[in-house]
C-alpha cells in the first residue's frame, strides 16, 4: 500500500451516510462523497488504519484497486487477468471473494465470484506455475467484487469481518442491537460523555457499552486482535503500532456516570460479561431495578432505551406498556432528554409525548423509529420561554 493519498469506500447502515461522513471527516478523510449505504473519500495509509480501528459507524472499509466496465460475465475474467495480483497478495497467502452483483446476465453473485477467483488463480499459475489457495472462512486477503450493471469495482477489504463485530459480545440475550446501529443512535443524540447516560432496559448492554466507549474515548475495535490490512504487502507495522498506542493512551475515565439497568438479572449478567470483555465494566454502574419505579434524583442527562417490541408482546400489552413508559418519563425524568428505539410503531404512537426529534432505522429487517423527547419541568410555555436576566425583570 502506498504512503500517499488513495481512495476508500466505507460501507454503512441505511440512513447512516451523513453521520458516517461527519465521523470520517473527524478522522481525517478528505474529498468525502455520499452514496447509498456507502461514503467515499480519500486518505493516507495512516488515516485508513485509524478509520478501521476507531470508526464506530463503519461496517466495511474498502480500498478500490481496479475499476472497469463489462458487457457480459466473460469480460470480467479477461479484465481481471490484466490486474497484477502479485502486487496485492503473496503466492503462499490464501484469499476469498465477497461479491455484490447487479447485472442482467449474472443470476447469482457466486458465479461472478468464481470468474474472479479463476482469473486470480490463472494469473499466478501463468506467472509462477502455481496458484494460491482459497480460504472462505479465514483468508489472508479478502477481495470485494462490486458489479453495478456494467461497472465493476474490485477492492481490498481492510478490516476483515464486519466492523460491527466489535469482539466484546460474549452473550446476547433476546434481540440484541447491532453494535454499529447502537453507536449511530447515540451519535444522533449529540451526547459525547458530557452528562449522565442511562439505559434502564439495557438487555445485553450494547447501548451502554457503546456509550462507555464514546465517553472513555475507547477505540471501537479495541477488542479486535487483527485486521485484514495487516496481511497486505506494504503493511507498515510501526505505523500501526504508533496509531494504536496513541489511541489507547488517550483512553480516559468517563466524566459522568453511565448506568446499565435491567429487571432481568440474566440479561444484566450478560451485559456485565460483555462490558468486561472490553474492559469497560469499570466505567458502568449496573442495577436491577424496576424502570417504572426508578428516579435518579439530582441528576440530569440522556436516557436511551430499546424496550421490547417482539412477537411476544401483543398489541394490547404493548400499548399499555408504552403508555406506562411515557407516564414514567413525565413523572420521574423531568429535565432529562429521553430517547426510545422501537419497531412497534403503533405502540410508539401511544407513548403520550410529542417527540422533538425523529429518525427511521432498520433493525434485523424490522422498520424502527428513534424518537427523542424533552422532558421539561413546569409548563410547556415555561420550557419554551427563556428566563429573563434579573436587570430585565426589574425594568418591567
């Protein structure tokens, strides 16, 4: 990999493109452009390593190595044979191909993957009279093949397995949030650790763990032992170790408490284990209280929750449950900013509060919403009218 600027394509969740673009800019990526579930940019090798290690919103980090056009699948083999594959991997390394294909003459992405695999194997056979092996489970080098009608892009996958797999999840319980989704939801609140954070129905702890990582400046991939870029020709180990040390030296104790609460002690146990894997349990206060009786007196901050919305909660139960959540907000959480993530869209309408912020998401193929509420004290008029300075009050 060269030391100068090169292109990257960073995959993300639907509706996360703008959030990811902001994050990539903060990490030093230039010339950013948004696509559908992808953000494009240019960066140095150092920044690419840093993006893989620190991005909380990236699913995959690709480095394009070739772009060309095809009319039929046979053209893919011919064009791929012109690529100097020995600059991208060694003969004794294994490889695999991940494909995303939309082309009128290619019925299945596996067929396109086979054509590319044959081109790579035949290139090495022609040059060295020997071919590298394929390892679909644990390859040294992972290539991504993207075909959009006639345009073909072949990329190196810098991270390896999907970057939402942080490595801290030892147990999940029921319907855990995708880690990248949890990080995106937290980012939409604007919270960066400057106030108290609580998830009163934390389940296996994904929201609070991601929050603790934000507040402590812990890199998103702190628990990941290796990345795919470490197997590339031109990998700069000293550069990587310097980045890793710099990021880990910057880890701090969160300035405000982070609370993880769940009435289900089994789920809470998994939350503790998952946080412990990331060395974050020390930053989180765990409790097993009934949310409808909770009240953090003399504290203000962010309350974020992902209450049940599965098939086991029928409509009548869900409506009553969500009404109780809204009542609890109004009774016990005055002065807080509360956020609810749910796929039970009908029940969310019965919360009894008007959201100040809304966004739509997909979780495990379920349409979900993320609503933010300002739980103010006093009347709505008082909340919207700023207090006058003392001298102005006297002049009345």
